[in-house]
C-alpha cells in the first residue's frame, strides 16, 4: 500500500467517525454514510477496482469516475443545504411576523 493510500484511508476514517459523533442521528443517514465511507475506503485500497467499474460504465479511468460521482454528490449536497436554508428562512419570517403581532401597540387616539 502506498503512502497516499494510507493517508486517504486515515482521512476517510476520521470523516466517518466525526460524522457519527457530531452530525447525524437517524439510522438511515448513518447506514448511508457508512456505505459511502466503506466504498471510499475500498476504492482507495484497491484503485484497480475503480478502474474496472469505470470501464464497465464506459469511463476510461477510475479517477474520472470518482470525480463524476463526487460532482454529483456535491450537487446533491448543495440542493439539500439550499432546501434547508429556505426552510429556516421561512420559519424565521413566520416567527418575526408572530412577534411583530404580539408586540404591536394600538395607536393612541
């Protein structure tokens, strides 16, 4: 195993551990992230498998396939974060409206 493979496996392991300890609690999310982390670890340890999978899918190199999947993953992540931000903005707007109505004072005559 080359030094870069060891470094990448260590990084994948740290990310998976941090994810489990700090970010998610739902079982589906944990299983999904565990699957992604295990796949990353396998592809780092056996890069020829990434090339074989890429060739089967019509891509020349495994690295290109990993880049394509990474870009799709980043696009999905962006969409999820954007959706959550919109939900938070809507909640904040509703809260501000409710507070404004509760604190509104009747005009003096």
